[in-house]
C-alpha cells in the first residue's frame, strides 16, 4: 500500500523543536536529549545524499519513552542533512497510525519518508530492531519496572547509533524504491 500525506497536513505539522516545546510529559528529558544528541558527519552526509528530495514525518506522543529515546537523534540527523522533519501526535492522527501498525499495535514513534508529492516511500519504527526483538522475545516476561530499566539502559549504551543506521538504511531503500517507480524516458 502506498500511503500519501496531503501537503497542507504536512506543512501544518510542527517541526521537531516546536513540537518538543509543547511537551508536558518528560519535557526536561525531551529537551535534554535533543540538546545533547549528536550524529557523526558521515551519517549526515549519507542522509544528505540518500534523503535529497525527501521529507520526514514522525508520529509521536510526549509520554512515549521510545520516542524520547530516538526522535532527538533523528531530528539532529534531519537537521544536519537538510531534511524537513515534522511531527504529528499519534492520537490525533489515527488514519496515519493505523496504516503503520506494529504487530497490530499503535506503537510509536513512526518515522515516514515522503517524496515531494507526499507519497510514502518507506517508514521506520517503533524502536531499533535489536531492541524490538528483545521486547518481543524476552521483555514481556519481566516486571514492567525491570523491563523499563533494561530498555533505558539499552538506549543509553546505544546513544542513537542503531536508530541512525536504521534510518539511513530506510532512506537508501526509499531512494531505490523511488528509482524503480520513476517513469523511464
């Protein structure tokens, strides 16, 4: 299925910094992680090349621990590469969320890669693949407090590296998909 986002809806969505300025839950954590997030220059250059002409749209909520652990580094990658990143609240956009379910759940964040016409060319989420596998295979057997503690420790050790690598991979796949779909002349 090809999902498309109307240009006005994208343009009306706030940029990342404006979106986190409205955060109530975890407000200090959002701003602190955004302030300290960094992305290697080679990753920014790769995003600049593979992401040229694309826009990014994230679904999130300020209460989401996975979003606060990943979106600040995605924002820094987008800023460095000159990609327009906007954020919509998940709960206010059920049509978009329902097109991006993870195992039937409304898990966030979701980062969509859109072409100039608003057509989705790829998406990432709701968390880095190794952590998602752990959540699916082991974490649910743990008490919530222990699960949360281990998940936060994973994010702290990883420092956004896996998220950046997976977003770059999604951009490469989106670029290949766009080339395959381009009319030949």
